[in-house]
């Protein structure tokens, strides 16, 4: 079984959640609104926000059904107050529902919503029109039920309630206690029958105002289908486990720069099905217990591994044409990779399930990221090259647990190939990516190889990725007695990929026009060029000549040798930090200047050389400059040996970058010789 919803699945057991800290209940009912409810002055929350969630209460329970199983029933109630027009966006809803095309489904019931406005001391109600609720098909298995709360205005309160009945017991819905808007009361109750065992994970702040677990005796009636014979009725009874969590006065999430995704820090509880056992004497049906077992399940899944074990001989003829003349497995691998990367378009970079037959993907020359990279894997295998799919969670999706197989964490598939006993990580879904390169969004901890027997972990931590760049600036006195020179910068792989994306939308002329605009009239650029723009395996080099005759005209000239670099400001402006700093890669920048002293001028002031280490050996900044008889030489080197900086290091990192920026903004002062 598997979940294909965006809802994350996790794990834990009863032993983690047995504390009893309160019995308090919130007395609130749908549609029961009085004028006094509009006054929130007694409640403590950030009043600068555009909306506040007064109550968000959810529950999941189970009931017997007529499909030889149990139905999971999820109910949610929300009460929200709109504080200004920017808060209207909270009232747009898209509820995702899953079905398997085999008679099992998730369906929404008892959907009600009303907006309440206070007009001249009287509460008026506007109900959601059921005709304004519409369904949007997402793919073959998922659809969205969409609607917008009506008649909103500043000061409105709205109530929303709905129930989702699901035939998929693997998809016990998670609960976020925190989000973009503050929550005065957030509550989730889950009642689990004795036949199911779920593992539970608490993420973020694990301090609850109420956290309780108790046993609840329940009776379940299940109709068992016997085909043409009369159905049987199975009656089950026993003690279900009821968990209840409540958080009060939860602040809105603070969005900070340099984090992979705020989802990693949301206070939430989530679940993954551990096993099913109808009676204590019955066989236990384990679900995703180990990575070996999980890999076996995925390799036998029609929307994942089975696509690789099907008869894919229909690919052979094209593969022979693609690899004609290749003399090694590595060369074959490259040619097949280039073929898919250059000829297929990715329709969705957020999916680990191949929902379309590979033959159809091949014909259409399009598919989601899983379909494209599973096709790549299938083609490599058909060419007798060892290859496996790898599942991972992108930075935008959040960090996945690399130890326990929580499949709901994963949203992306790449291919790992082993030609000539070497290992290559491949992603043919990205049009501007090179062979054995991945986009930074893939570097989010680790990926998991999916095969039978050896589902090993692949290191994809940001610390495994170094982004290096080298910039050189040569400035000379030309035959006219003026300064001219040459600028050249070789970008790292990440910046090269970003520039290729940018250049797919603009011309080189427009690109260099922006650079000229930045220089103004003091410096004019000539002979510009971009090397390796279409050679994706190589870093891009940007270069141009320049003339500085208009710059050196006054008696005193202030000159920053780093004129060609981006404006230097400290990226860490805030004096406080709530989350760690998560850079997408390690960093190394080198800037070299060799400059003639302009004719008719002498150096009046020169910055001092400096060398500063970050946490001894975790980073370094060197600013080396010297003046000779007729020229100035400078070398700036910035290197960070890690990408993750815990919150306690923030001030140190901020001060380090502050020093870097200050030094790089220092200027050489030239004075005209009398």
C-alpha cells in the first residue's frame, strides 16, 4: 500500500505519547456566533497579521464498511477571523482526495461554510453555495475539491467544517499545529482501532498544552463480500487508543532567508501505518518496516518498480541507434542520458510515482520526474548497464527521515547508474543539467536506492556539494595612456545552471546591456562573450574587455577593485535568528586583480591585508593586497567548509559576513601627481 497524497506519513508508538496533561475542551460550535465573538482583544497574538485562526480542530476515527475493511473518517472544524484584505487568501481551499480506480476512494461529505459579519450590532450569515464548489482533476488518482469562502470583508469571521471518508487506512492524515497565521487553539484527536498499529512522529515544538492518551472501547461491524454467496458480517470489538493533542496561542511561522523550507520547522504530528493484525492469533501484515522490505514493495508496485521489470524490448531498436559507435558503457550511458534530457519535457517535478506507462511517456516525449527518470533507468538496463532508481525529498519538500522508510516524505526520483564500475547520479528531467550533475534542490540530506537486497543510502547533503568560482580582473595602461582591461569569471556548477536558465529567456545582448547599465558612463564594455553556454557538463565563463578612460579624471579617485562583482551587503541583516542557516552548498570564491597604477596618479591610501578564520577551520576569508612600483596586486578568497549553521552560531556567522562585506567595500584612493 502507498500514499500518493501530499500529506506526510511518519512513525512512533504508544510508548512515546502516554503523558496526561489536561482534560480541557473548547466550547465552540459551527454557526454559533455572537457579537462578543468578534472582539479578540483579550487574546494574545501578533495583531500585525492579516488573519487569525480562532480554532482549528480535527479528528480521525474508524468505522466498519461494506468493502471488507474499515473506513477512516477525518473531520475538521475551523473558525477564522479576517483582520485585513491580505487575509482573504486563507479562505481559498483545495482539499486533495485520492482514488485507486478499483472502487476505493476518498470522498468529502458534510461540507459547510458560512461567513459572519457584524453589521450595526447584528450578526449576518452568508452560506457557501454548494454550486460554487468544483472538482479539479490533478492526475489519474488525485483530484482537488476547490472552493472559496463567500462574502468576506475586513472583520469577518467564517466557520468551515467538512468530513473526509477514506478507504485507505495507510493515509492517516497529519496535523499542522502551526502555519502562516497564528492559531489561538489547535487540536487533533486520533482514535486507532486495535487492528491497526501506527507509528507517530512529533516534529518541531513538542511541548503541548494538552497531550493525553486513553483507551476507548469500540465495536466495529464489517461486511465481508463472498461474491455470489451471501455476505458475511464480521463484528470486532476491543480497546482503541485515543490520542489528543492541543496547542494554544501558537504564533505564526516566521519566514527567514537561508532555510530550505519552513515545513521543516512546523509544529506537527504525523503518522505511518506500521502493521495490520485483525486478531491476535492472525498473521501480522507489516507495512514499510525496513528499507529492504520497503524496496521490495516498491519494486513490485505497478507505478514504480514493475515498470522496470516489464518487457521493455520495444526500446531496443532506438537504444541501438542512440548508442551506435559507443566504445564503453560510460559513453552509452551519456548518450542515453543526453537523448532523454534533450528530447523529453518534465510536466511535474514533484512526484515519485510513474502514473503513465513508460511506452506512453516515450511516445509523448513528456512525463513527470518519476516517469522520465524511471524511463532513463529502464533504457540503461535494456542497454545492459546496471542502473537503479533513487527516491529523495527535495529541499522545497522538506527533510525526509533517512533511517525509517516513511514513503510520504519523498517526492522526487533520480537514477543512479554504474557503467564501468563507476557511479553516476543522473536526472534527465532538468533541461540544462549536465551529466552526473543534480540541481541543488536534490541536495537535502540523502536519497534511497530502490532495488532488491541493497537499498543503500546516497549522500545528498549540502555539505557534499562545493560551489567554486574564480574571477580575474586585469587592468593595464594602454597605448593611449588610459586604463583598459579584461574581466573573466568562471562560475560554479550551480551558478552556471542558473545562468543557462536565465539565458533561455533573454539574449546575450540584453544580458550584457544590464551589465553596462550597472557600470554607467565611467566604464564601457567591449567584446563580451559567454563560453560553454550549451556545454552543460562544463562551468560557464563570462568575459569582456572594458575601457576606463572616463573614470580617472579628477584629482582624487576612489576605486573599488571589485567593481565587477555584485553589490556587497551582509545577507544576514536581522539581529535575531529563530532557525538554523541552511545554505544549499559549501562555498568558495576567489577574486584576483592585477592592476597598473594609472599614469599620472599615485596611491594615496591602500586597504590593509587581512585574514580571518571562521570557527578555526570551518571557513576562511583572506584579503591580500600589495603595491609594487607600478602596479597593485590583490587576491580575495572566501571559503566556507560547511553549509549548515545552527542557530547558536548565527551571530558568529553574521559578524563574519559583516567583516567580509566591509573589507570588500574598501577602496583604493588614487591622487593625481602634481
